[in-house]
């Protein structure tokens, strides 16, 4: 069982844009943030359902395209593809968890289908054009995710969101206490997002240098986050 409540959470660093691609990535993410704020305001559970649908796309797209690249070049990927797919699956578990908590309406489920369709195609072609910019988009997206979950925690602590029991799915996935609550889930999800933030900014930096990123296990990523 993992104790996350007593572990101090490090600050949410912002990567300053260094070139045009970074500025495009940041502008795109800020546009997504504006749309989310407009539609969901402080309905963080429902916001999470829609945004985690988007967040689960990049790892799968990147993993697919890097898999095909590895096949074409007949070169090893140094574990990068596995990490990308693990990231996608982790974000999928976030989605499934918040579906249990927020119980999205039919309209929101239709919005999820539309959002996934649009974002998948946009991100696919962005990755074909510039993998570095695509990973920078994810880094900035995860910066916003950490901010959103930090605000979600503040709403829970202030009593404006009920601290409901954690779904069994979340308790099993994150190895939470049997009596875990929503607050424990949000803390666990925020840690995941911070790890994805750091790794995708690192991917973008590595690609900018013309080098091949190397994979990292979730255990290694979690250890680095806790040591930050």
C-alpha cells in the first residue's frame, strides 16, 4: 500500500518556450485550457473525464508511429515504445476512474467521442510533422493537468466537492488503502501527470538534440518524482 498523502508534492515547473515549435505547442494547450474552463469551470470530475480522454491519445499515437519507425529502420527503440504505451494505459485508467466518480451524462459522452476523433487526427499529423513539438504539447498539457488537479484538491479540502469513497478500480490500481477517498485518488493522479509532464518535456529536448529518447519504467519515474 502506497502512502502518498504524507509525501510533499514538488512545485509544478513551467518549461519556458525556446523556439517557434514550443510557442505553437503552448498556444495550442492554452486554447484547450480555455475551452475546458468555458465548458466545465469548477466541475473538476467531469472536466477530468473529457480531458483524460484527450490525454490517453498521445502515448498511443507516439507508440504506434515509433513502432513503425523502429520496423522501418530495423533499430531497437531502447524501451521508449513501451513507456509511451504505458503512459497511454495510465491515462486510460485515469479516465475509467473518473467515469466511476463523475458519472458523465449522455451529452458528455458524445462530447468525448467528438473530442477524441478531432484530437487523435490532429495529434497524429502533428507527430508526423514534428515529434519534438508533439511531445512538447504533452508536456504543456500535463503542466495544466497538474494545476487542475491541485485546484481540485483545494476544492475538496474546502468542502465544495464531496470527498466520496475511492472506486475499487482506483484502490486496486494505485494500491491505495481500503478506506481511500477521492482526495487520495486525485493525489495519485496528480503524481502520474507530473511524471508524464517531466518525461515528455525530456523527450522533446532529446529529439531537439537529434538523439533517440530512452525508455523508463513507471517505477523509475515515480522514484525520480518523489526525489525531486
